[in-house]
């Protein structure tokens, strides 16, 4: 392997810091608790009058609106998109997690016989890392930067350091 074919070394500055990981864990944990709580209340309140997949979609919509500010301000500060554009990206990334629920729940509930909330807890656990990867690499990526460019330049992929390469215009 030579310098052209060797992958770039990951320096400590290029890896997400402990503070960032803890902020994401707190946000992810809060997101799961909020979503799960909304879903549990909705399932309990409606009984079997409303299909559980419709309640999953409604719970997801409400949760995304509630948790977006935490991700925007605390977990991924300095994202390169405005609030509305950032929210739309956040929601689009969340659709992949919602899709996992809409596909996985019927399999786990109807075929495997798990209760809805147990099946949803399993899916949440399985999609946690995917959610982080999507948000870090796409949702809150700075404008004009690619994941490869950030790693090579030493800028962390979690957007905690400001972009210092922009020259001041005099």
C-alpha cells in the first residue's frame, strides 16, 4: 500500500468527541422515550380502533417536531443549512427509520407474535446507529463539504469546530 492507495489516517481531531457522543446519546435516548411514550399513549387511548401503523406514523411526526431543536442546537451545532431546510433534511433522514418501523413491525407483530411496543423497542434499538450515521453524514453536514473532505482536512464530521478555512473579506 502506498500513499495514494492508503486510506487517510483518522486523527483524534477527526473523531467525534466524548461531549458530542454524550449529546447524541442524550438526544437519541430522549427521542426514543418521547416517541415510545407518544405511541404507548396513542395505542392505549385508541385500543384497536386505529391501526397501529397509523399511530406509528403520527407518533413519528410529532416526535420529529419536538426533538429537532435539540439535534440542531446541541448535537450538531453549526450545521450549514437554515432551520427549515435542516428540518426537512432531518425529517427525510427520519423517514428511513420510519420505514424500518413500517416494514419491521408487521413482521414482528403479525408473524412473530410480539406485542407492538416490544417490537417497536427492538426496532428502535436496531436503528439507533443508522440514525446517527445518517444525521452526521447527511442531515447536519456543512454546505459544500463532503465527508471525505472533512476527514482529510482534519475537521470533525460532527460539525463541532467552526470552519476556519474561510478567509475574511476586507
